[in-house]
C-alpha cells in the first residue's frame, strides 16, 4: 500500500522529533480515518502505535549504540523530561512489523 508506505517513511524520517497523527495524515492522500483503516489492515496497528514504536526503537538504538546519557537522549529526541522517555518504554507493546 503506497499511502501506508509513505506514512511509515515519514514517521521513520522524523523519529527524532515529536510528530502527531495529523502530521502523518498531511503527508498522504488519505483522510485520518482512511489512513487509520489502512494501517490496521496492512500493519495491524494504528498510526499512533507506529509513531510510538519507531520513537522507542530510536531511543533503544541510541542507548545501545551511542555514549549518550538518557538525559542527553531525551534532549536529542525532544522529550520534555526523563519521565516521558520512561513512559514510552513502560507503555510500549511489542509490535512486529514487516517492511512495507
């Protein structure tokens, strides 16, 4: 699905900044509802879940592959504070996704 692929690409390209579902919708030719339905069909989860998954993946990569502290990662990824980073991991459900 090209629109889902376009949305996922946008999410991955912007994983270092906080984006909202509305930002993703703007990059597609679909309505919010249309994009939601296609995400559910193709990936089995919502746009919001994909944003959280990709950001969490980015945090994990930085923790494993850099010498940055958690505080520095929070600043780099524009989190308000350490609590917000911790919340991402606490509430994250494991989502396995295939390449689009």
